[in-house]
C-alpha cells in the first residue's frame, strides 16, 4: 500500500493567503472544489513531465494537466528551449514580434478552416471577441449558447443570479439544451434575423455531470441552420483543442465552423490564446478594437510555435487517445473487480469519470480523494486531461494507486454500494 | 423589517386583532433579539446556539420561498437536481435538511439518513459566522472549517439563493 500524504505547509500558506487574498485561492484553482478539500494539496513548488510537487514535497501524477494547458509534460525541453531563446531576445517590448506572424501562419496552415488568426491571453478573451466579430459581421444582437456551457467569466458568460452579474448582462444571450437542434430551430424562428452567433464546445463538458458527445448528425444540422440563416458558427475549442485533432475538434466531428477559439494546450502552459476564422469574417474582425497590455508577449508565441510543431510531429491527439483508452480501460476493469461501475464519458483524452454505484457522488469523491492522497491527482467535479507525458509507465503507477484507493473504500463501505 | 423600515406582513385591516396588537410585537421583539446579533451577544455560547438555529431555520424556509417566487431565485432553483441537502453543525447540531423533488421543495426538521449533499460546519462558531456573512465561504471550505460532499450543484444553487435574502431585508 502507498503511504498517504499530508499537507501542513500548504495549509500554513493558505492561512496566510486567506488574510490577504479573497478566497485564499480564488477561481478555478480554488481548493474548495476539491472534495474533501483536506485530501488535496494547495500550493505547487515545481513540476516536471507528468508530475507536480507540492510545497510539502509530495509528488503527484497530474490528471488535470494544470486544467488543460500542460499537454507535452511540464518543462518540455523543445518548448522550454524556444521560450528561453525568445525571452533572451525580447518578450514584451515596443512593437509586435515576428513570432506573431509565424504563429498566425502556422495556425492558418494547421487549421483547415483558418484564413487568419488573432492572439490574446485567456480563453475568455477570444470567446468574447468571437461574439463581437459575429455581431459586427451580422449587425444582430443575440448569441445562442448551451445551458451549462462554459466560455469564460465575462458577465454575459455567467448565468443570472451569480454574484456581480446583472440580469441585463444576459439580455442578448439565449441558452438552449445541448444536443437538441430543434431547440436551435425554435430560437431562430422566435428571433428572426436577430441571431448573430451560435457558440458551443465540441462536446458538452458541464462541471459535476457526465460529459455528452454530439449525437449523430448534431453538428451538421447546427451548421446547416447557421448557413441557412446567416448565423456565425463559433467553436469554443479551448478545452478540447489539440486533444482530438490537430486541425481543430470540428475536424474530428466533421463540420466547418466560421470561428474557432483556442487556448489551454496551444503553448504547453505559456499564456496565449487564439481566435482563428474564415476569410469572410476577416474584415469584420479587423474593425473591432480589442487588445490587452500583455497580448504582444513574444515568449508565449514562440512557445506556441514549438508546442504546435511538437504536437504535430508526435501525432499527439492519437497518442493521447490511445494512452487515455489504456488508462481508462484499466481503471474501469479495476473498479469492476471491486463491484464498482466507473463510468467514463467524453473522449478518453479529456474524459469525465464517475462511480455510478452512489448517485450522490460521495463515494466517487472519496475515491478521488484517496487517490490524490497517494499521488494520483484525481478530481471529481471536472473532466480530466491526458498529455503525451502520461506514458505506459505512468499509467501503470496510476493503476496501482487507484487499486489501493479502491481497497480503502471497499474496506470502509463493504457492500453498501 | 427589523429596523421598522418595512412590514413583514400586510397589516391593513388586521391591526384590530388582539394577537397582532399585543403578543405579536413582543414575539417580534424577542425574535429580533435572537436574529439580530452583535459581537457582545455572540460571545454567549447559548445565544450563539439559538441564533444559529433560528438563522438556519429562517434561511431554509426563505430558500424555499425565493426558489419558488423570486425571479432570480427561480432561475437558480431551476438548476437544482433532485435530492436532499443537509446542513450539519458539529458535534451536536442543529441539523437541517431540505428535499428537492421536481418543483417541490420541502424543509425537513429531522436529519436525513442518506442525504444527497451535505454541508458540514466544524462547530457552531463556524456555522454562525458563515450564516451571518462574517467569513469567506471558499476560504472556510479550503481550510476544512466547512466541508461539502455529494451533489455539489444543489449546494451551489442553494447558496446563490441564500444570497438573495439580504435583497428582501435591505
């Protein structure tokens, strides 16, 4: 059996943080979403390959990949070399970097629908920009999105009732259920000539719930309706991007959006996001003034070029889908041996997991906590991420940890579940 | 209401009823004493326990009303999955539970044997501070003073509705 971790240094740091930072650790890295919070580390000291090391010296195999950006392993040599070289030359200086041109050319070459690229920092920067482009191009107000869909934290992206969000912020947002083209059709009929854009992720990834793949023909039907009614089709590929297909996840599902938003895995952890689009929208994109203090940093762009080329060389999506299948087949088999049904939903390169024996999710939360305490960082609220650094050896070790954790919960609950 | 700026019930025509003109003001004053704490009062453990219990009861009943009638509360309530949410103040309670089934919401006074979601407070001090809005809930969760488990969307939605209560008391 593997020894279990404790987190005294993390907890000490958190006490200090709570005095000077709202929430202590705010946003998506908040320990509050990890259940039980006491089973999880809070502060990271270093990271290498598939591992990160917390301030207490505990080692974790990271199945969140820093919430997605890590795709080649932390500290990947190819990316780090490119980034160091660019930093030594110039990162943020007066004027745009040649790297920006090279990165745009690379994306236009890599992404079949792309005729141009625009760069920012975070995913929400480009999902917001995409809706502005859609409105500018169509002269219309409404944006249709999916109920439970996540596109960032700008007020229009958050549901009414959330703190700091006005009811009016959602005035021009229409939310429809996932996988229901007829709901989109109804919305178009109810808002004639007033839908600017439709935005969604390649498949539905709601937090705390099973992921849902697109139904057969779903995207094709949405695309057809967008074409028929002059609606801009926006793919939010921030979470899924480069884990299903190097040309955009739409290539995996066989449809052609007008705009695609990328971030997370694009630069293996360096801060850059991109909106790519078709030629028909280039002039409208150029009319919108949209910028930020650090959007011209050259180092992340150099890292993105290196990362994308390396992902292409490795045929990374295929590697991650293959390794993901190995890991999740192994985990479901293990679970089954203990009488548990471990349900894996979504693609195996970024799946959501849930032990279905307990509808409340408490058993699953406990298992994830026990795995984390033993060195496999598993979360219960969000989809996981696989990287090319999750090799056979790492998967083997993960399965050993998972087995130990299954033993613990089986001993505790017997046949209760 | 407690500052006499608004009426809790429509009083026109009812003021001649004896209860409303005699006992009710006394009851109201007594409730105000327990529901409107200050730091000095909260230093008394017995007062803190009663305040926590009453606040929790009031809040749960308010959640039901807001989820059914407040425009924003209805939006938040619409996303609550079926199940039972239990608040537990360790070590001895109070325990309060609320059951969500379709559009039906029932406040339960007895602890539930198998809740779908649990929000557990380390002790009465923590519960009281959180219910009275004196601590950062996320920080309390991370520190382990408050623990949550189970169907988190129930807890998330109920907390959003709880935060609508001050809108009506302002």
